[in-house]
């Protein structure tokens, strides 16, 4: 009798790389955030726009233009292979550094609310610090692929953070540091160097807070927000009043009282407080959950990225948008001091919205080339 040959089944895992349509669910998620953001900008900004510009849709019109430009840019960029950004990472980063220097020069830039953060060109205002978030993520991703020494990450990060602090803008500095730390970690920098960077960053932030009377006041107000209710504590008290007034289900869309010039920066940094007043705890938690889903989808794109450059870049973009949302939410519920950081997609601000959508366009393109593990039997 012939022996029956035993055929062993074994699983073979291989990685398949191919171009395919971008992540449509992520695309529709981004579009939904843009649309909902426009609705709330129209709602919350109306009293301020009517008071200062005699046109309740003044801010909405500007935000719609930024949204259209940003969405078109996102769609176009989603079709440009991510490796293209590797070629222009260095000159783009250099250009953004020049912009950060220019914003410190009177006559080229202008100041508002005690900070010099904007450049005006032909009536168009933009913030260089929003541009540098993307350029830094691109530059550090390129550095990671070239397997440079640890100092190659720290020097550009330190230059960017230093220039932004001269504006001054601690909130954006924290976001820039978040981008850098996340990318350095994913890039595979030695653990001791990474921990050293985190320690230096923490000491640096504490030093920056203590070295400025304005930032010290913000910290003291955070720790003792019942003092000076009509002065230093006014902003955080109005935020908490707005959120507390919303209760479980909110006072109703369009019915916020705090947006009538009681809540400072109602259409920008503090917009989530006014939104929570209108849609309540349930609605506020829903928005937070949507952002968590956004971060999950974006990190999934990073995990499946085809190479080191795209992986580190995707992590940087995700850390930028997710970190900014987290910092805004935490300051609105008094878990962290107020830092004046906008909420992505929701806060009024054309430069911020356009750059966030450009970053999403890059993530969409990376999703076209994601690697998939295929299991076969032999």
C-alpha cells in the first residue's frame, strides 16, 4: 500500500503593497467635521460679527472661503504621492522658518491680544505657526528615513519652539513639541535620548511659565479660579459657566447666552464652551467621541503606512491634530490652564483650517498605499 502523503498546511504571512482608493470613511469623516464646524462658527460668531462688523455672517464668510480652499487642497493632495513631500521637506521647512522670523519684524507682521503671530499680505492674514506644524512634521519624517543622529531631531525642534515662544505662543509651542516627541519616539531614537528629551521639554515648559508674569497668572488662575472673578479669572469662569449652563441636553442650538460677548474668544479658542452650552453634556461628549474616532482612523493609517517616512509623517500629522484637540478640550473643562489653542475644524481661523485639511490630504494619500498582511495556506 502506498503511503498517503501528508500535506502540511502552513500559514504564510506576506505584505502586499499596492495602490488603491483612499480611505473613504476617513474622507467623509473629515468633510463632516468641516460642515459641522461651519454650522457652529455661523452660530457662535454671529453676535461678535454683528457688533464689530455690522454683519452677522462676517466670520462665516471667511471661514467658508477657507473651508472651500482647504477641501479642494485636500482632494488634490490626496492624489499626490506622499513621497513627493520628501523632496520638498527641507526647502519647505526653511521657508517656514523664514516666515517665523518675519512675523517678529514690525511692519511685516501685526500684533493682537498682546502677541505678534500674524502676517498680512494684500489684505490676507495668516499665521506662520500653523504652516510650521506641517513643515516640521515633514522635515522630521525625512530625518527619520535618513537615520540621522538624535541631535538632528532636536535642533530643528528647538529652533521652531524658540521662535514661536518669541511671539509669544506657549500653546502652539506645546503642540509643536507634541509633534516632535511623537515622531522621535516612532522613529526609533534610543530610549535614553527620548526620555531625556521629554524631561528637558517638561523643564522648559515650566521655565517658560515661571519666566512670564502673564503665564504665571494663567497658572495661578488655573489653580485658584475663584479669585478675581472679574479680572484674571474672568475667562475661565465664563467658560465653566457656559458649560455648566448647558446641563445634560443643552439650552438649544442658537440659544447660547455666553456668546453675546460674555465669553472671551467665543468663536475661536473658547468655541467648545459655547457649543457645550447649546448641545449639553451629551452633545459635547459626542463631539469628543468623533475626535477620538478621527485619531483612531488616522493612527490606523500610520500603522499600515508602507515605509518609515510615511509612518513617521502620519504619526506627526495625527499628533498635531489630535494633540491640539486634546489640549483645547482639557483647557475648556479646567484640566489644564488656558493656552489659547484653537479647536481643529471648529474654531474660526482660516490658516488653521486650511493647514489641517492639507494634513488630512496627505493622510488620505498615505492610505492609498497602505500595506496589508495576507494569509495564505500551502
